[in-house]
């Protein structure tokens, strides 16, 4: 198989587009987590680590991009339009 990914519609998703989309996803995930951590009223001793684990992907890219990233194992669809990074196993 070539480096380009061919969708059922015949449209080609280039590796550059997939790379930019994944980078945008990671940036949004990081900013969402920072925003959640900086909320007022969140106590240091309230319930332990919670954090943000899934978000809606940036809408600048079509759903086919996110589906392809899931197929490649770089993202995981957890339903209801939310995606997360796959868990790292050590």
C-alpha cells in the first residue's frame, strides 16, 4: 500500500493532512486539559486526578480524517463524536 490513503469516495488523504490534523487534535486536547485544570473552585484535595481524556476533534478537518487516524491506531473513537489518544502500554 502506498503512503497515501485512499478513501471509498476515491479522495486521497495525504500524510501531511493527517499529520497536521493529529497535531491540531493534540494541541486542542492540551489546551482543553489546561483550561480544565485552571478552573476556579477545583480543590487540591477533591477526588484525585481527573483530567480530560477525550475531546471533539477540530472541525477544520472532515470526519474522514478522524476515521483514518482511528484506523491507523493514532486516535480512538469513544463515541458521541469524542476521540482520545490511545493508551500507552509499558
